[in-house]
C-alpha cells in the first residue's frame, strides 16, 4: 500500500487537495490523456469491468486517480492463497477459478492471474463496507471544491423500515421520492449510512447535493443521510452506525483537508428552513428542522457538536493517520 500526497492547483483547473491513498497493492495511477478503454486493453479486461471493480460513477478519468486493475502475482515462500486474495482485493474462489486450481495449494514462483472483486452495486448506488469506502474515497479524484460535510437523518425511512438486507430498496425509494415528489434531479444525498454500518455512495461527489438545507450549504457540500429518526424518544443509534458515521466523517475530513468545526461539519438544524441561511443556534424551533436529530451524538446544537461529535471525529482522524503512517510512503514531489 502507498501513501501519496498531491499539491493544490488553481481552482480554475482540476482541484487536487492533499490526500492519503490506501489502495490495494495492484493500483494503476491515471496519467494525462488516459482513457478507460485504453487502460482496459492494457490490462486485458473491459472498461465495464474496471467501472464495476472501482465503483466509477463516470467513465471520465482524472489525472492522479488510482484504479484497481487485474494483475499477475508471483507466489512467495510462505504466502497463502487467502493472503494473496486479501492483498489484491480478490477472493480465494476467484483466484482458484481464474487459475484452474483444484486446491488451495500454492508453490513459490507460481504465477497467478488476479482479478479484483467487483463492488456491490445497483444502478448508481454503490454499497460498501467501511474499508471498501476508505479505499474508494482515497483512490478517487474530484473536480468540485468540497469544504463542508453535512449531517442529516432520514427521519423516514427509520429503523423500522430497515430489515438488514434491503439497502438498495430503501435507496431506490428515496431516489424516487426525491425525483418525483421533490422535483430534484437525482437522490439528494451523496452518502447514506445504514444501521448495520454499511455505506452507500449514490449521487456523484462532483455533483452538489440537493435538498431543503439550501444552495449555500450545498454548493461546496457533501451530504450524508443517516438512516433513522434520531429525535429523542425514537431510534437509538446502533454502535455499528455510530462508528461508521464518525469514521466516514473523519475520512472525508482527511480527504478534503478539513479540521472539524462548525464551518466544516454542519448540521441541517443550523440552517433556516425558509431563508436557507445559516443561523446556528439562533432560531425558533419552527424556523429550523431538528435534523440530524435532537439525540444525534448528544443533541443537534453547536455546543453538542463541539462537545460530543467533533472530538470523536478528530480522534478517529488521528487514528487513521497513525495507520497510514505505517504504510509505504511515496512523495511525488521528491521524484
């Protein structure tokens, strides 16, 4: 694995912020002029396969983007087929099938064809574990300036609507409601976090979110919808969802070089329902929504966020940075 840093260019060109790359060990770094079909030919695969493996939301590529690609692996002494599958984001079954193996036995010097597994996807919804999301986020480059992370709760659907395996059904229902009832162009949010800790990316990050929080918050924002009704007396957040919300917010903060504060991580509750202006705690209850919930990490006020939520995010950011620091480091500016 590699830790990469990039420089910031003018906002009139591609926006590239300092990032940490946590790709599997078989990435391809996109060069200027690369196209998806050209890369597919180079690695004896198809453009569609690369889209499914990498969770691409468009066929357009940005310089510096990392793609997980099919590769060949020479077996080293002591390596197991499971070790190799984990290293290259594949599966034991796939490796055995692609190499016509009848057992898990490997020998040093053996050359294996490795095809990475595809991400779980339906239409424009990509459902991931936290580890998959982390890899997806840091492998991607984005052209839109992002400097605000929005926290929302869905209110409805709530926990009673989640049955453990109906992630895509709920996402499709929200998308239909947002488009047909609300008149928006797509599902409003970029990210959805479920009670089981799974994370869905739907609306492309390069497309600003929509919704009643308003255009000022949306212009440079990433919207997270947390499945559930987190007003007091309703859903009690699971540990899995709580951990995922903190981790996703921390990863986004690292990706886009944000320090947790009321200016970088915002609650819907802090924006006037009619004027769409930020009012923080200075509003009547009927002028603002309770979203992300009166019981969301201690409450929905700025004091609650500063006391109960931001410290958890900051702590998780430091934990991630310690993990990244143990990886092989590559500084492109030193080459």
